[in-house]
């Protein structure tokens, strides 16, 4: 089962993140064949690490929570919180290195899934080529939709426009989006 895991940094931990980077990468290496998407969220100027995003194939919620809480940055107390949600991938294009990307997310109260919630029609016949990744988030039974996550090849100010309509459709009405700079992660 795929899980979207997003951990948010505590303020002022940049120096410590650097100290634990090798431990973090070594930990992630253990999941290499199961990581679909990974990378840090960044400040608006792209200079500061603000969190980590992983989409990883794990057996169940307990394994997803272990993945998050055994991660070296979490164990060192550098994250303030994490989110873990089952995900269904609708679109996955490999992000190019060195290009600005934005992670767009929306969460809402659980809403019963409809047949169109996990199909290509949600994104249109020809999804905009700036959309790199789109996944629907669900409850543990995967019977209710709880959010959406997308990676868009653009800066935060431009990214939400590409995700707003599908997010509103999934939410059953207007929903708020959060946009954060993001970059492809992993060993250099």
C-alpha cells in the first residue's frame, strides 16, 4: 500500500539536519525500491529545508508510522509533526533535477469515494505537462477521500491553479490548497 508521509521541520534546525543527513540517506537507502517520490520541502526562496516528503510502499499504517518515527531526523527531534495517509497515484512523471517544483496539498474531512476519484479523467485527457505527480489521499480503508497531493513544475504562486479544479472536484466543493517549494531528493 502506498503512503504519503510528510514531516515538517521544527524551526531553526538547519544545522542539525546537515549533521544527520548521511544517517537520513542511509535510512532511506533501505527503502530505495519502495520509494515512489521523495524530497525536501523548502522555504519560498528555496534556501531553507522545511520538511521531508516521501511516497513509499509499505504494508500498513503501522509500518508507515514506523517509517516516519524511526527516521533519523524524527529520532533526533528535528521534526515537529508528520502526516501519513494512504495514497492512490493518478500521475507520475519523473521530476527533473535542477528545476523548480512546488508541492501542492489539500486535506479535508473524509468523503466517500466515487468512481472518478482515482481515474485519469480527473486530470483531463491531456494533463498539463507541468504536472509531475498527482495522488489522491484516503482513509485507512481507502473508502473515503481525504486529500490530494501534487508536484508541479513551477514556483508556488503559479502551481495552485493547476491543482485547484481537481482538488475541488475530489473535495466535493471549494477547498484550500497549500503550496511549498519542493525538490527531488535522494543521494546526489
